[in-house]
C-alpha cells in the first residue's frame, strides 16, 4: 500500500488532497495544528481506517515521525497563506512557511526513502504580471508572504540537489472550490463573491475590476499534484493554473 503524508491536511487544499488520495487506496497521514484549518473539512474521513489525523504543529514532527514507519509521497501544504497579515507579522510567516519546510525536509531525509516530495509554492513570487506567466519569468517578490514561500521553495530544490531527494515545486495560481475561505477581507475572491451573493450583499470589486486572475478548480489541482507525484519528473518547478485568465468583472 502506498503511504502519503499531507501537511496542512485540514485546510482547503490539504483536505481535498486527503479525499483524492484515499480514493486511490493510499494510506494517508495528515498533520494540522488547526490554526487556520478546520476539523469539519476532514470529518468525513476521520473514521476511515486508512486515514490517520495528527493534531500537531510541524515543529513536533520529529517526535511524530517515530510512529510512522514508511512514507512514499509527501504533499506539503502547511503554512500561512494570507498576504496582508504577512506584512504585519513577517517572522511568523518566515518561520511557518520557510523554516518549518527545512525542518520537515531534514526529518524526511534522515528517516525515510521517499519517492517524491511535492511543495505547494505560490505564484506570488512573480509579483504583478501583465502577461501570461511562464516558469522562466523573472522573480519579483513584493511582500513577506511571497518571500517566505519562495525561500521554502529554494530550500526544497536545494535539498533535492544536494541530498538527491526527488522533489517538485508547484507554483499555484488561484484555486477555488468547496471549503475555500469566505471569511474576512483575505478570503479568496470566488468564495467571498458567493458568500456575498448568498447574504444578498453587493460584490466587493477592488479597483476597476479589469485585473485578470487565473482560476483553477480544486479537483484539477489535486489531480495535478498526484500526477506530479507519480511522474518521472524531479527537481523541477511547474506553474499550475487553468491557462485562461479571467477579469474580475467577468467573474462578478
């Protein structure tokens, strides 16, 4: 039986990845400290014998790993994801997104023979692009969140190169679907729009609404991560989006 570890398993993306892997008969270990993740997102799987939920912080993973004999695939989604709060608390973001990634890599390197490590990177590393974005586009870090995710990505690629770990970094654009955040001003735009519609409130459009974003449905995201995990690719970076950007006004 294939064994997968999903960090941030109670979050929007992590919880869907759990669903996806369990359907493919993986045994899944999920870790989440429930700071931003919600237990309701994984409730349906808690009674599944192939799913083991670990309510803990990644900083405790060295102790936790002593109870896990085998890990084939690692899907690393844990971390802080909001842009604006990162400006107010940059060290918190650097610790959770970059340092904890290094901690995880070290424990895996010293204790497991993994088949693939998948890092959930961010398209924010490109800054505000006015054209279709390729992996070769110049990096343009604009805020601590983007910086912390990019440093985490560089650590993953460095460990892959130096210690021969099979790693892939996937730069996610705008994912949407069930369980995405709809709360406060930092929620994803599609979730916020839907909540505003249900509440019969006007839609909040920032600026003139002509800015374009690339939206990707959550099941497509999970399929991409899974295919990357079983592919022959390693030590690579991939952008992940629909490739069909839409204006916010069109979305509204």
